[in-house]
């Protein structure tokens, strides 16, 4: 791909304000992740989206302007005060630079991944918008957009929504975008008396759940900069089919099914009977959001008793589901209080409570799930499992050293699942074994838990 042009996209919005940082932004600042820092701690969310409907370049650029005006998170600058701390300033207007790249053929998934990585590499200056954007063309026709959004401004879900809105507006200029995320309102609530009361309740809950944790501590590399991060991916139609079928059968969410299966698998792999792990929660208070687990800063601790057999699988799923709903605004707290809570519990446990097992499942709407039929034949699932694809990506990382992260990033005809951690804790073979067991557990449960050697929930 070669750059052919740079477009200045002018946006004008009706809102502007300065506000305190949200809990998420303060947590990133405390961790040393800053909006205009070069290198691996300048965390970016990378996102790509195909364009449909054959829009021309002017329509795509207009859609960028519309989405920039719509989302305050995309219009927030982070200048530093006299003490060197960033503040959040939402601007009402500005110019976004969108680069145009020409390609001789539609880029492959790996090419797009490498391209978005290059887009994310430079650091952000204090007065830079938190978004970098590019449009890829083939034969002068826009076919794909690529975004790099600084994590200080929005999470993975917000980046995904922004990309989808840009694509939707390019195809239909009159499309309804719905409500936009307004970080100044979140910051205002967090500082309010009701927000502080909520933070206190959340911290009390976190302490109690951390004390019950049976998860062994992962090893942390002596130097995060030199840490090798094993990363294993699974593309499985069987997981999508089984999870959708089980959610329908037991009248619960796909999120609960996936978390229950993962908790059982991980607990068995680690040789423990009860699994309490940190899961990442949605902060959008809607029925749609509560059907899924999305990435925000803040951790909810969900206990899962793996002694439940397959005959009690519905209860297991519903218990997870109920915990997710109860904790759906878990991020609204004071970061300093949360840090003190972790330190206090770490001292009580005699081990670090900062060492999470992260579950990150992007929003999955029931309306968009694969159409699972109750009468799926066992051989259909067997064929789907046989077509599963595993890939390994050992690489140098900084941000997630010592964490075991489980990410379900899609649910349509296949489920894209990744599992990774620092190599001191698990090697790639361990991670692949966990994913294979996870897949077979789901399929075994979908078939009634009677598949020999499947590691179904009956043996959990």
C-alpha cells in the first residue's frame, strides 16, 4: 500500500467543555500510560472496518466529520497543567487529517493488521486529536477504513462503534447514530455524592471478592520490556454454534455461557475447584450492553463454582449473568481508593491482588447471533470443530505482562478467541490446550454433556 493523498476533514459540533479525568483516564495516568508518550506505553486501540455500498471518497470524508462531531471522546485533547498532569478539554471544532492509501488488490487480514499497527506507532502531541485515520482504496474506490484511537480517550468498544458509524454514514448519510459517549458526564457523576457512594460500595464488594480468590498468582517477568507474550488464536464455528445454542436453551446470555465454560476450563487446568477471576465489564447502562462484556477500565470479580455439574449448567450460567448485571457500572469509583483496596487485600492474602485473569468479550447482541437450531445434529458440530484453526503469535509486549487474558472478539459464523499471557506463566502449548479444552467443553455441553473425552461440564 502506498500513500496517495492526505485529506483535511473539518468538523463542527455543538458541545465543548473542560472536565476532570474519568476514573479510566486517571487509572491510565497512574500506570504511566499518557496520551502523548512515545513507545509501548502509548496505548492505542486499532480498528479496521470494510466499507459497503460503494461510497466515493467525499462520502467517506463526510462520514468522518459526522462521527467526529458526534463523539466527544474523539474531540478531547489532553494538555498538561503546570504540574505536568493532563487535563481533558473537549473542543467544538477542528481538523482531522485522514490519509489515503492505494492498494493494487484488497488487503488481506494480516496486511490490514500490520497497517493499523504502523498507524498506531507514533506518539500523540498534547494538542493532537486522539484519532488517526486512513482510507484504503482499490482502483480509486474506498474499500476500507483504519483507525488508531488512543486508549486514554475511549475503549475498544468505543473504537469499534466509531468505525461502524463511519462505515454506516458513508453508505447512508442519513443514518441515525444514537447517543454518543460523553466522558465529561461520566467524570461529573464520578465526582458527585452519589458517584462517591457507589465507589465505596464497589470497593467493599471488591475486597470481599478478592479475599475469596482461589486463583494462583501468575509469574511476572523481571523486566516487562523484555517479556515474551505467548498469544494463541482460535477461529471456531463450533464455539459460535454451541454458545448460541446453549444461551437459547438455558435462556441466558452468550456472555454467561462463554464465561462459565472458560472458568471451568481454567480452573481444571490449574487444578483448583473454585475460580474467581477479574472480568472486564460494560459501562453502558442498556439491555444491549448487559448482554455482553466489553472492555472498560475497572474490574468486577465474579465467583464461579466449578463443582456444578452439567445438570446444573443453567444455574452456573445464570449466576454469572446475574453477577454481570449487578456489576455493570463497576468502573465508577475513585482510582486512589481502588488502589488502596488492592494494596490492603494484597497484604491480607500474602500475594498480589493486582494480578488479574482478564475476560474481555465484546458486545454480542442476541439479534446478531448465528441462527442456532435446537436440532443441530452432532455431526454438524463435529465438522465445525474439525475446521477450527489455531495460530500462535509469540511477540514482545509491555502492557499485559503477567496477566492471562481471554478475549472473545466476535460472534457470527465463527468465534474469534485469543488467549495470551507472559511466557513465564504459560507457554503457547499450555494456552492452546486451554483453548482446545474450552472448545470441547462448549460442544460437549451443547450435545448434552455425554461426548466421551470432550471434557464436558459433567466432569468439571
